[in-house]
C-alpha cells in the first residue's frame, strides 16, 4: 500500500486509492477459491488495511489481527463448525 500511495505523494486520497487498488488485486489473486474467495479475501484485506491506516501505519496491529482471525478459523474447522464444511 505504501508504494502505491507513493505514486500520489502519500496524500489522503492516495492512501484511499491504494487501499482499494491493492485489495482488488489481492482479492483477484484468490480467484481459485471462486467468487466467495475473491470477495472474502478482498474484504478482509480492506479491513486489515483500514486497521493499518487507523493505527498510524503500525503494521504489527493488522499482523496480530490476521493471526487471531486465522486461529479462530482453524478452531472452527477443528470442531467442525466452519461455514461450508
């Protein structure tokens, strides 16, 4: 996101465009998971990106949030309650 926002000199608009652009690409990279994978991963990227921007670009916060989300997903799969399984 930082590099993409750099094209717009890191203005507020540049960060917004970066957030959307990077996460459209991120969601599209998950096309092997179908449309729900694209949407799910794209939205998760936006949420983590907003968390990154909202914490004054502190990368450790979305990293921890991502780890917690993945841990919860694995626990749901382990007990057989993960959606779609």
